[in-house]
């Protein structure tokens, strides 16, 4: 359907499922403009729209449209090229939107559907966007998931500060391959000059080898000097979200983020999944539920962090991951516009209140919002070692329940914690009892688990392969 209006020879082009109600040339304060009314479906988790303009019907410039569910309002990212001056809800899941654009020699307009996933930061690099797309493909494939570990290349069970051999891992010692997801923590790259260099080098090596790289941050508070709950640090984010710098908290918050940005932009320069303010539904971190202002403060602080980083780097996907401490984790969710991946931390999955069914609960939560899910931390953490206490931990309590439940398999990755002299072990090492090593080999050999060589074969930083 076309409507042609002579004068500046403005043309109006439409594409399914949009209907044109009117198109006319009007005089504005700036110049002659084309005003047109289109019908647009509301955004859904996997579908958004763009208004596209062209002068020749061959090349089109897209201007993303955004629908704010809470405000019931539309906006267009158009840098002044086109504007929305009216919108009305038709009551059937669609809207009539009046657009206006200044006329050139000829103007064609159309609405184009955009398929997700949509990164929280719309300006991320192509590699970062491809990573998100491939995480969705992997996550919603119930047959397989990537296996990951925190600091697999830079810590091992015999070293206190890491051995610096980024080509060795205890996973590789036992099964012949590194984990497919490399976990890291900004805490170990800030104010730790004795080890930060090889943690950064290890993350780079993992990316270069085709692995997925994730970061959390056990952020040391300003007052207690630790990531644990502290009376003064528990008030930090309340001061930040109120923009009250009377104690210097706002300055401290953004200067801390600048140090992260320096690592991302200057040292790494590749896509990462960042998992800030994790396990917020517990009360052990200073950003936890006991903080001043509770969930409302948390949501605002998370949004500020995402907005600040997104404006200054294009390498980050954002992961939000509560623990299973309480049932009301949803109150801490910062909103779809600020999250790319949702996760859950579930240790000791055989304990009451911590079953893997809590993972499927999070998968449902993700699906309803067009996100992808992950088991962002897990492992045997009862004290002692799984190697003697439960040597078939990885097959019996992680692999088998996930494989047996089609929904539970719809995760992008499973990640366990650090093997170090002061942590774990969470996976077997070369000196472990043979039963534990044999079980982990069975876990590795399962078609459902993807270690580094298999993740590399997926080319997660390249455009998704066609079906």
C-alpha cells in the first residue's frame, strides 16, 4: 500500500503488519514535513520494532522504537530525524502512532519488526551482540549447556595466589580440556598487583580460545573494606541513589566503576558477561536485602550501574543472579531494560530448600521476559570435600537431574567456584580419589556438557549459524 503526496514528492511505504491511517504534508516551525499515522503492535519479549526511512526504496535507515510497559509510552531513537507527536492505545494490543519527519526530495517510511534478543546496552559491539544471540541459542537448547569454573586458568588447589600458568587447569589435568566458561572477579584485578596481571592474562587466553568469559565482583565496601555486610556500607547505595555525596559515597561509587571500566576497555577489549550485585536476596553482602532502602534501593542502584557502564563501554552483557535464600527474589529485579541474562546461585542442591527445581523457576522467569538463564554458581559446599563425601556429585546431583528435566536443560551454562588452597575443591584435581575423577570424566563425556573445545566450535562471538 502506497500513498503519494505531490509537492516535495513525499511517498509513504508500508510493510506488514502495519496499517496506514493517514499521510499528509504539514508545515512546521522548521520546514515542510510528512506526518503519518501507523498502527504498531506492542513490544513483546522477543519482538520490537523500528521505524525505517528511505529516499530510494533500496537503502533504509532504522530508528528503534521502544515501548515502556510501566508508562504506556512510546519513544523513538532518531536523533531528530523523526519524532512521535501522538500515540493512542487501540485496546487490542496495538497502538496508533503519529510520526513526523522533515521532507527531503522523497521520503518513504515503514515499520519493520525486529527479532530479539535485545542487549541492555543497544550500542554493544557486533561480537558482544553475537555472544548474546549465541547464548540464547545455547540456553534454549535443552540438550546441552556449557560448563564453567571461576578462575580455572589462574588458580589451583596447591597455590595460595595462583600459579600464573594460564595454559594449565585442574579440569584439563583430569579430563583433557578447560572449562567452556571462564569465570573471573574484578576484586582480584583491583589493588592486587601481585596477581592481577595473570588473572587478566587468563581471561584474555580464555576469550582467545573461544570460551565464554563472565565476571562477578566481590566489591569491597567503602567503610568495612570488605564485600560483607557492614553497618555503614549497608547505607552506601541509599546515598548513591539519592545522589547524596555528603559522605563522598556517590564519588566513591562512580570512581569504583571507572576502575572496572579501565580493565574492560584498556586491558580486556572483548565481550564479557558481568554479574554485579549478585545474591542480593541474602543478607551477607553489603548490597543485600538488609541494606538501607531494601529492594527499592537495590533496583535503582543496579540501573545506575548499567546506565553508567553502558555509556562508557560496548563490551558488556549484564547478568542478574539472586541466590535461593528467599522466595521473593522478584522484588529485586531491576527491569528488562537492564538485564541480558538471569541466573541463580544454588549450592548444595541436595539440601532442603535448595533443589534444582529452583533453577526451573528461574528459567520460567527468564522465558517470560525474553531472557536466557544460567546456573551461575553451584557446587558442594558443606565443609569437607565432595571427593570423599559425595564423589559422584557432578553426575548424580548436577548432570542427571538437568538431563532428566527438559526445562532444567534450558540454561546457557553451569559454573562452579574456585579450586585453590583456600577454596574447594569444587572439581577433582590430579591427586583426587579415582572415584571422583571417574565421575567428573563421565560428566565431561556426556553429550550435554560443553567444555572449552566444544564451546569454541560454536563460534559464540560470530553471527549465529543458520539452522
